[in-house]
């Protein structure tokens, strides 16, 4: 029988692709699989653990030209829940389901080879959906970024037992950061990705922490008109929508639509500024004093550092900026951006990016 046999087409139309797996019987136990079955088996092989799902989604966001990626993850019984939000090129509404089909890609002329292998075959999202309970585009539109929501049953798709330990990061002989120790869990995969792509703003936390961070960051990027008079949140970038919510009920609704389900009580706390926001991993990786090549930053050995409210940090940065003006005037310096403040377990570190005036 050939792939174009009318009988196969009829049975497939009635019963679906899963009914017929064999294109041709070759004898002695050998068969030639039909293309859909071969793709399904390849997709199953591409993903061996939930950590592989995380990497595939991170690569997708990177290839969509994202500059910010927010990774929210939680465990509910056997279910591992993941929502990844980015500010990349986004997906048209008509393609929200199509992108999970095999061989569908936006990279017709390009293919990426990185430490995790080839990317650009149009199989990543198909592989993800083939191995999880739920995989969907929660929110996305062209030029507005995306939110991809995934739920996996860890009794069928395994994950590392230790999902709380942060890895140790060292500096190699070329001055590049790399992960050297720690369990190969979700945290390590995200930190490894951050080391590979230091220019990315990459955030990792619980859905509540990510939502609080989206709300706070969004309010610093949106203008007053968007914050006070935005009647259609969908015209905003996906990651900015929580910041324009007017009350806790709306924030809860918007967050749920993005794959960040939180209670209304939690939404009230976010609006009230009671929850501490996440810091980008790039800042955590480079925020301590420059380590010697043989030394490792302490940030991942103990993440339970001093917690300072984001409004107090903002006020502190403004005071630092004013204090820097004295040096700027005297020594012909220009401050590049805001001072970077990182909080360690026993330290508060401040860095000023500067340019020397001619």
C-alpha cells in the first residue's frame, strides 16, 4: 500500500492518523512506518524529562527574538505546571493550534545549532505537546509576545526529584560563566540558559512571583495613559497586561488567561506592593564583586538573601543617582542607566555603569 492509497485516506479521515501506523509491510517483521507515526515516535524521543520541555520553550522564545523571558513553575500533586512568557515576535491567533503540528516553523531560512542540538526543524512544540497533558498558547499576538502554558503528569514524564537546589556557577578560563555543580533540575536548566545568553532578561519563580514581577516591571515601562485609561488590554504586550489592571478582580482574570492562576487575595497583595519581585538572573549572575577565575559567585549557594521591597530599592537607586552627580560633574562622567543594586545574604552591592565624556 502506498501513502496515497485512497483506502488509507478514507480510514485516516474516519479514524484519525493514530489508527494506521504502517505504510508498508516488508517481511520478516520489518515495516515502513507512515510519516505521522514516525514523527510521533521522534517527538517522544526528543523529550526525556520535564527539564527538556523547559529547554525547548526557552529556545523557542530566544528564536522569537525575545529580550525578556519569564519562567513560572509550580507543582500540584503529580502535575508540573509551567508558564513561559516572552516579549518576542508573538504568534497570530489563527496559528495558536497550528504551531503544535509537526514541521511547522517560522525559521524557513535559518536553523540554530546550540549546546542542546539542532533547533528549527519545526518539531519542538510538537514534541512538547506529545509528552504532556496540556500544551497551549495562553496568550499571544503578532509583535506582542507570547505566553505558553504547559501541564505535565510527572508520573509519566519524569522530572528530577530535587527541584529546590540552585546550582553553583563558576567562571571559566575565558571569563564566561558556567554551571559546574548541582542537580540537573529545572532551575539548573534555566540558569544554564542564562549563562549561555547573558544579554537576556530571564526571570524564574513561582506563578505568584512572576505575576508580581510583571506587574511591577510593567508599571515602569507603560506610560500614564496606558496605566489609567487602557480599555483594551490586548493591545498591550502580553507581559505588560497585568500592570494595566485596575483592580484585583481584573488582575486575577488577566493572570489566569495568561496561565498564571492566582487567588484574588494574592492579586490584592500584588496591587498593594506587599510581594517582593524577582531579579533577572543576569543581574544575579553578575551582580556580586567580580570573582577571580577560580572563584564562584555565592548567589546560588544560598538564595535566601535579604529581602527589600521594590519601592524601597527604587528610592535607594534614585538617591544613588543623585549622589553620583557629584562625581559626574567633577570627573566628566555619564551614568549609563540606573545603578544596579543586588542583594546578597550578607551584603548589598551597588554597581554604576559609566561613560567618560570627551
